[in-house]
C-alpha cells in the first residue's frame, strides 16, 4: 500500500516558527502599550487581557500575550 503525503499540511517547524513570529509581534505591541502607560502613570494593566493581577511589567505583558494567543487557536 502506498503512503500518501498530505500536501496541505505544513511541517511542524513552520508551525513553530509562525507561532513565535506572532508571539514576538504581539509581545512588542503589548510592551509598547504597557511602557507608554507606565511612563504616563496610567493603569495599563486593565487594558491588557490577563495582565490584571501581574506584579511586573514583563509579567503583565507575557500574561496578556499568552491570553491573546489562546484566542487565536
């Protein structure tokens, strides 16, 4: 029996690369929003989903990005 290859399915390494590309872009965008809010003294954690309970800037941005990424799948 011959094995057929599904041409529509991308290799796993492309999926991983695309995931990290989207993650990096979202992280940069959310970090810019958080930095602007931090510098201006605003409550930026309420703007980003998942960042409400974070104690640090980096932790809040990571939480927001992971929450955003979970909505994509």
